[in-house]
C-alpha cells in the first residue's frame, strides 16, 4: 500500500488506475478529500517521491509535484503516541492483529534488526547497562506451489551490567521472545477478508500464533482455523497452550480453547468490521478464567476512524476478596479520529483496564487472593496542519480509578518543515505530567537536516524539571543529543545516536546504534 496526495478534489475515484514512470501502476483502494490509498499493480517498483498521473487530472499538473509517499514503519506501529512522542507517529487508534483487507502476494519478505543501547551512569549506584538485541521477522508465502505460508518473529536480547541479578552468570541476563512461529494454509478463494471470501473458503494455522482479536491470551502454541460463511461472515475455533505469564517460554500449565466469529463489509469510501471471541483457559487442570470479547471498527474515508472493544471476564470468586464480583469488565476501549476539515484532526480515546486475579496470576505472585482495582484513562489530541510547512498538536491526558492510577498531563508540539532546505524539520515541544507525588515538565527542541538524500543529521536539546509535590524539592536536568540516520529510504537503515544528560542528577552518557534490513 502507498499513500498518494490526490483525492476526491482531484476527481479521483475508487478503482481508478494511477500511472507513473517506469511502468508504475497503482489501483486506488480508498479515497479521501485530498489523500488516497492505493495498491501496486504489476512488478514495477514504487519509490517515495515518485510522480503519478490521475485519469481525470492533466498530466502537466501531476508532473509538477511528487505525490507518492511510502508509509513509515514506525508511523504504523501499534500504540498510543501523543504530541510529545519523539517518534511523531500518526496512527493513534490501535487495530490489533494483522491487516486483513487484501491478500498478501509477496513470496518472501522480512526484516532483520541488530541494535545496541548503553548507559554509563556517573552516580554512586553503578547503574551502567549494555543491551544487545537481535530481531528477525520472515514471511515465506506460496510454498510448494500452493497457498502454504511460513512466518516467524523472533527476538533475543542480552543485558550486561554489574548489578543485574543474572540467570546466566553474575553480570548478564539473556532474554528471548518468540512472538510468532507458524505455518498457515489458505484454500483457493480465501482473501484474508471475510467480505471477499466465498462460502467454504478457509484458513488454518499451526504453531505459535496470535489469536484473532483475542480477549485474554495474546499468544498460543496450538492451532486456529477459520471458515468463510459468505456475505461477510466467518467463524472459527482456536486452542492450544499459552506461554508462561512472565515470559514467553513454552508452558504446559495452561490450556486455552475457544471460538471466534467475524463480520466485515466495505464500500467505496467506508469499511466496517466486528469480531466476537471466546476463550476458556485451564490452569493445571482447573478452570482458570472465561473471557468473552467484542470489538469492532468503522472507517469512513479520512473523515472518521472508530475502534471499540469490551471484554468480560469470569473467574473463581474464591481468588477474590469478599465483596468483589466474579464477573467483571476486564477491558474496555473506545478510540476515535475525526477530521472535520482537511487541516484539522481530532483524536480521543477512553480506556478501562482491570487486572484479573486468575489462578495463574495468584500462583505467580505466591498469594491466595489478590485485590484488583480498575484503571481508567482519557486522552485527547487536536492537531492543526494549515500548510505542509507547519503543524501544531495539543494533547491532554487524565488517569483515574484509584490512587496509583491518578495522574494528569498535557503536551504541545510545533513542527516546522522546509525552513531553509527541502525536508528540514524543526520541532518544538513542551509536556508535563503529574501524579500525587511528582510533577515532571519537559521542554525540548529537535532539528532534522537531510544531507544528500541518503543521510539525515539530527540534533536535540531537552530541559527537564522533576518536582516533589509533597516536599520542597526540585531537580533539573539537561539533555543534549546528536544522531545520524543513513540510507533511511531504502532496504538498509543505519542509525547512530548519542546523548549526554547532566544537572542536579548524576550525569549519564547514552549510546544507541541500530542496523536494519527490510526486504520483500
């Protein structure tokens, strides 16, 4: 998928074909007022900055400006960024699971990432730390001439430091994470979207897999299968063994079984989906918990993006203090993005979370019962982008539910682009956050300067104030950073960054380096 700076205002419609140099062809999938999403047709490579022509737009007008941009992988990462996030991500509404709107046609794609992070602390506690990480993601599709696919997502990490309680030596702590390791088969006609799959098409997966929109267990070592029922409906079953609670190593203590049903529809400018998932888990042979989750989403062009989920959980009431119900709402979330004007975007979400004291949790903590309290949070961001050269984001957040969750904060960020040279970026930000005990304020400045199209130099400064609200105590800190990104627009990426922190707190030197390779 690529994003193109054309829309309904330019006469573009869903299904149109955009053309570009080198035989580039893009089929329009979703159209907004001034931006559209298209997919590549054919084997011609699509590069960021390429110029394309729309069927109803004069070719000369299209040739005057670059309109194709590839999505930044960091911008599409799951999570809930805010105005103060140094990554400046745009995706603010989480959509768990993989994109199932279109079939994957790439035979081989993947990513390898090697990273290093180090902290040299000048304080008396000797907090020096060195961390090495290797992450590997790989997808190999259409094996043996059929629709058999292999995929994995594996990471390993080694931490070195003088005060670590190591499992493999006095000063080392290794970790590993298997996020995914599976074989998947799709029958003829299966399009990874119930709205497009005929009755009888099916998909099955075996290995360490993500359950579809699961309400409780994110990973399971087992199987899942799904059958298309026609008219946008599908249903399936899943089951297996859940990895350990505090690690992702294999475990035979908890078994999970359940089923799921989904509905999806899409039109020219809109799409909608909803999923119902059940999961019953058994801890060492006894019923651990029963979860029922309902979630869904609605998207209407670029004007509205809505996502909501609710999970109800039932546990054994003997694990809870007297007076607490066995059934409760363990998770709730409503997120919305509204674009009433092309230069104005409003994002908001409300979240509810309650950690449930099931048998596995009680066993991990070494207690008989456990008191659980809900956490509530609300967040709002308003972003103004009156021109490509400036954008302003204002946000606020508030947490409540019980004393440990009570907090509030806010942020403001101004981003200026193309000030002196093309693609230069200057960001100015301020944010604050306070709990019952501490108030933190941060003012920062971040400058990005491209050099020769393949190198970007970054410089930054931040001033932070930590203030105890119950004591007459304040500590200030200055942070100066410098970094270089190489080959960021191609399959290879090299990033090196250094940071110096000094002030009332012990000074620190932070070093980060990353080597990445994405291929498809």
